[in-house]
């Protein structure tokens, strides 16, 4: 072989060696060989033992795909933000940042829903949210003046009252 051919062979070997190192992520340990033959039976979660791992149930009262906004109707600083985190951790979609309600001194929490063609579904979602997350809070249709403070794609609005202040 001439010098040019040797260079190509060495370069190809270095490229192959580099590819092996990169594919193993610099693990430094032995590389397991891929399984041979047809795959064995697996469970619904891909578990090779065939055992089933159940899906976790959704949080109680969760309404998938329904965007909510939380307004603080009390003088307690950060209450709306705290409740927003709880709802988000429970799997709810947050439609906008938590903020103060236009009026303070609200006694009881109210869950408002949008009217329009989806009013019946929105009301049902509001009732579910009120019952499961806010101890049976009142449910009302959102009035047009308040609706201007809420993003158009937000379905439910929670105005927190004194009843939600931790003891």
C-alpha cells in the first residue's frame, strides 16, 4: 500500500473509534451487546417481565384542557400565586399569571365560567373545580366587565375569598 492508502485506513479507523466513543457517551465501562433474536413478551408499559404497571389516576377533580386564572380577593399577599401553584401541581392548565382581584375583602371564593356556546360545559367544569378544590365555592357566570381582565382563552376564573386563607 502506498502512503495515501494508509492515511485513509488510519483516518477510517479513527472515525470508527470516535463514533464508538461518542455512542457510548464516554461511559468508560463495558458496552452491553444489543439483544439478539425476537423480543420477548412485554407488558403494556414495555416491562419485559409482562407485569402490568397501572397508570396513575388523574388528580381528583382535574379538568383536562380547561384553562384557569386565579385572582386574589383578599389582603393576603401571595395567596393567588400559592393557589395557582397548587392547581398547576394538580394538573390544571394555568391561563394567565395570578393577580389581585379588582375588589378586596371578598368573603367567599367564587369560580366564574365563560358564557357563549360552551357555557354549559364551562359551568359543569366550574362546578367540578369548585367542589373538588375549593370546598363547594359558589359558581357564577363571569360578567362582561370582569371578563375584560381575563385572557380570551381562559375558561374559568377563581376569585379567592377569605375562606381560602390558611389558618
